[in-house]
C-alpha cells in the first residue's frame, strides 16, 4: 500500500513506524513543512514542502489580536506544491497529524478529494473526561468524514470512558535494542542515569538537577543530560542549568551534552542504567519507550501522555509533575537495590516485546486503511 503522512515535521517518534511500514513492503511518503535539528532520516527522507508565504503573512497579521498570538509551528504548504505531491504519490491512505490545524484540515480535504482513506493521528488521550459538546463534535467528525482515528496515549481507562468509540489506542513502537542479558550494568560501580530533552523550560532539567543533588550524597550515581541546543531559548536554559549545577557542586556528578546524532543517543541508552524524563506537560514523549527498548527502568511525570507505558513499581515510577522531592524519592527507590533495578529493566524490555513491536503498528494501520 502507499501511505502518505502529513505533519509539520518528521518527528523522531515516527522513525520506527515509518521503518516498519517500509520493511513490510509498503511505500511511505512524509509531506512536511519544515525540518528540525533533532530529526533522524535513517528510515526515509521527508519531502520538505515549506510554508506558503501568503499564509504566513496572514498568520503574522492575525498575531496582533491578543487571543491569537503568533507561533512559528503552524502554516500550510504552497498549494500547488502540495497537491502536485499528492497527485504524484496517489496514496491508498493519508495519515493526517493534528487535523485541527490549517495544514491538517487541508490534508484531510485533499485525501477526500483524491479518494484516499483518511486516517487521523492525534495525541488525544483515549480515556479522559470529556464534556457532552466535545463528545458530540468527535462523533460528528467521525460520521461525516468516514475517517479512522488513532492515538498513542491510553489515558485513564480505570476512571473514564473512551472519548469516542472509533478512537483506537495504538502505542508508539520501537525495535528491541539491548536485551537485559547483553547489557553491561553499573559501569565504574555506579548507577548511571540518563535524561534526554531539548533545553526548554518545560523539559524541567532544573528539577532533575535538584533531584540529583538530593540523591548524590547518599548513593553512587552519575547523570548525563542530553538535549538539543539550537535556539536562543535553548542557550539561555543550558546556561541556567549549568549555573545551577555549579551552585549545587554537581560538576563531577551531572554531565551535559548537546546536539548528538540519533545513533549516538541510542548508544547512550545502552550504556546507562536508569532513564529519567522530568518534563512537565509533555504531550507524548517517545524517549521513555526508546529507553525501555534498551532495558532501562523509566521515571517520568504524571503530565507525560506516555506515562501509560510505565507500570509503577514494575518497570519504573511516575512522579508528581514539578515536585523535585517526589522525583528524588522515586530515583532513590529505583537505585537503592541494584538487583531490583535490573529486574525492572528486564520488565521494560519485556513490555517492548509484548506491547510495542513495530509489526503491531503495521497491522493496525493496514487494517484502518482497508476499512470501507
């Protein structure tokens, strides 16, 4: 089958899904507006359409309205370039990221015009509290478009019903990478902790440094923070984190590295013993799953959409967002028993094998594409 994906950019969380489809013999094209520093093109190279200058002028003009504001993540491609690419590929199915955006709406309309199956991909928790009005909107959307809809976020099925019966839970996938038996644990007789995230304030690297200050005096630990640093905001945040590290006397305990290629990041997962994602309000991070594929226990906040990939106590912990003391307590509990830490890492690996295999994604997407 021929799949066309539309998205603002080729996010790293799409690497394994795209690779799995290609390995299964399908054709895959990504039509994106722009590229970013931290992307990997090991599986495929996206088609960079660019943004329509006319639309960008209108968007900037609308930004003078206080309730709109300007953002550089929106936009639509030049229409002629976009429709030429769609006609050239003749897709069986079009997978639209964020159909509420201008580009997503354009892609959904184009899919219907060319007779391709429309598949919506959003980072909407399947089980969450939803009012009657929004539930009605979802129902009308599904009935009028005939689309399929999936999300990598499960939400809270123990508390809430599904927001729509047509919404499928399809978690992120990853290839099993480092098995527990092949992993070298506790290099230099130290628990080595890895944290990955762009140097943005919402990633809460400061929270992680505070937690490490509380843990380092009681345990043999070292930490590495890896992140993208390509903008003025990134540079400012990394300076703030470096000053915080110096103030707490952690220069020898917490290392900072920037702008590493995808392959090097994968090697770092394999070389560490525990993964911590301290970010706040994270829509759906794929890094915990990448860490699990390398047999790492994982700790993340309760405002990370993919916290549902963690079984608290079994393969990691979920801490209260923004609470450095609770994060420190979770790290301490994870590392105080090294045998138990390795067992939790093995459980992470088992979950990747059982719940996040790339073939699961391929089968689900093909099934959605073939539905009438």
